[in-house]
C-alpha cells in the first residue's frame, strides 16, 4: 500500500488552501472530501444563504496586498472572490462556485465522494472510507471544520427542531409563537428571517449578547443579523430572554411549554407556551472517526481539538489542523475561525511543515541592523500587510538580532510559536528579537466605540499610544524568552503610519535604545 506524505481531510477553503501550498512545494498529498464537490458545507450553510464575510470590491487602492484587507473570502493566491460577485455580503452559492473553480484552476489533487469513517494509527495514519478503501499517510491534516451540531443538555430538547433541519420558509411560521435557543449569528439569522410572519419570537440564552463591532470578534453578533434587536427594544412583541431554558415539554396539541429561569430577575422561573422551538446553539468538532490510539484531545468544552503553537495535536504527533477548528488558539480574540484569518494561518502551518519535515528555511531577509533599516522595514510591512491586519495579535513579523549587529526579518509567524522556533534554532543565531503585531488597544472590547464621552487618545499622542482603542502596530522586544521592552505606534484613522513626528520618530528613537551596539571589529 502506497503511503502519502500528507492526507488532508476536507475540501473546504482550508483544505484547498493547504493543498495549494503542498502542490506548489512539490509534496505528495491528497485531499479527500465526503461531498461531490468542493465546499460542500457552503452548499447547505448558512441556511438563509447569505454570507457575513465581506467582499469589498471598491477600495480605492490598486495594491493587491492592501485590497486583501477588505476581501474576506479569497484564498491565496487567487482567483479573487470579487470576480464572482460584486455583492458586499455574497450569496453562499457564490462561495461554492468559487471553491470549485479554485480547485480546478490549480489542478489540486482531490478525491470527492470519499467519506472517511475511521482513522487508526498502527504506525502511519490509516484512513478508511465508506467503501472500505484505506489511505495511508505519514502526516494527517484535518480541515473538516465544526460539523457536529452542539445540542445542550436540556430535558425535552430532543423534541425541538435543529437549526440544521428547520424550515427556512417564513410562511411555515405564520402567526406562531417561536422560541429560538441560542444567541449567536445562526440564532439571529433565523429570527430575522421570521420577523414578518410570526406572532412572537423569543431568543433565549444564558449569556449576554456580544456585539462584534464592540468586541472585534466576528463570531459575535454581526450588525447584518441584529435587526431583531430593534423589534425587541422598540416593543414589537419580540424579546431577548436572558437566562437558562431548564425544561421543554411537548404538549398533546404539539405545542410546547418551556420553563425559563431568568438570570436578570432574581432567577425568576416562568413557564411560557410556544408553537415551535428551534435550537441554534452552534457546532463543534466531531472526533468520532478517530480510533482511541489516535483520538485528539479536545478543548474548550470539547468543542475543538487541542493544539500546540504549531497547529499539531497536543497528544497525537503528526496530526495537524487547518481552518476554522484552529480558532481554539485565538478563541474569540482574532480571526482564525474565518477564511480571511485562516488563509494566513494555513500558510504559516505550511511553512512550519516545510521547516520541520523538509529542511526548508522560513522566508526571511537580512537587514543591516541599524535603527533606520529595521524601522523602515517595520513601517513598510505594517503599512501594507494583510496577514497581520487580519490575524491581529496572533500572527507577527519577527526581527532577530545578533551580537554582531546584523538582523534578519521573518514574516508571519504565530506569536505563540516564536519562542519555540528561537529555542529550536530555527531562526538562526539570536541575541534578542522583536515581535511586530497589529493589535487593538487595551480594554477595547469594554468600551462603547460610539460613546463620544468615553476617554479617547488623540491620534497625535504618541506617548499614550498604548491606551488607543483602535488597531495599531505594537513592537515587543524579547531576550531569552522574556519581554524586555515594548513600543506602540499610535493609531491612525486611515491606518497609515507615515507621519514623521507622530509615527516615525518615536519608533526610531525606541529602536536606537533597543538595538544592541555592534561588537567592534578586530
């Protein structure tokens, strides 16, 4: 039986992105997909067929790298998603077409209609499909996403309807009282769809609603799905229930009597009648296909596989993950759950594999090591990079310094992987190093950005850049794994860090102090 170098499970955006990188590097790989075409997930989800990932066609820029900041759907290196639709929020069917064309244009090695039902590891990984065929691989990359609906343990919930199956025709809910369990985008997407026909809609969950425009986590409630909030606060019969659903009792007339414990009313418990109950509580990773000897450990209430800083299973060597399931590493903090984030995470994973398994050096370039050279290199990157912009606070550029006064610039490493790479010698001889990221200011998710009375930092106030709320560049210097210095470049409305006295001079002054003096020549 032949043995692949890499077997990728899933021909969604992450699987295809990884397949492209492996193919470009000349590696032996195969992508297997349970569906009949690429992007099968998007042929069904979201149920109401509108994506919430933006497709901003008109940016005013002609720089392809800058344009990727406003493109949340394209894979690397293209084609570009804007070639498929001009819509700001595209239709899900456009994504299906795009992914199919991406696989075909790059002639990726994909085997469709191949559902992996069992994975074992007697020595190499062995994946058995629905026909009993066995595929062997030295390394396994799982890019299946979160495919298993999460159903909370509530008595009677088995009688409710799941988001994955419930009708999306509003006419089916005419004059009905509907309870939707869940407070994420799938719940509010469902509620918005039913506003015109239902008598009453209640959306229930134990946690407060988090709005994406405040938290900067795109998985929180997006504005495109929050029309329902108006109907609640402007007294249009609908409501948000803050509390726990503790029992769902199906009645003889097929209605429901639901017991809710309200968390904001001294735990008052009330029985409420509904005609329909819909469960929209999200998805989780399905680890059931793995045999016990290679079943990955799970994390965050068993929602995702636990991963090292190299996206490898913490307990199964050689088992890697790509795509939305990598959000376990920046959960609700950055964008690894979404295409515009994990397309860069996948590229970094590929570079890690090239370095580990094929002795290929991480892309880098040499700098003179002076404050001017290092500073100019940093400013050129932060003013243009899409990777650091999209995976803010998670991916960083690294400038390594050695005692001779020379420097090297390394692009797009996971921040929590850098120390391991330094310790392993993967980035050469290092005396100290800088990690450069783009980050929102401290406490950014606790401040209402529309409150004009909230404390703000002037964009010209370089000394207090740390307190800025908006995205801005951050430099941190380390030696022997310990942080020794930090510098924030103050925020800018246009995200252009080019001003001589506000941006450049404070940076160069910091670097003059931080850079080691070169050893005298002999």
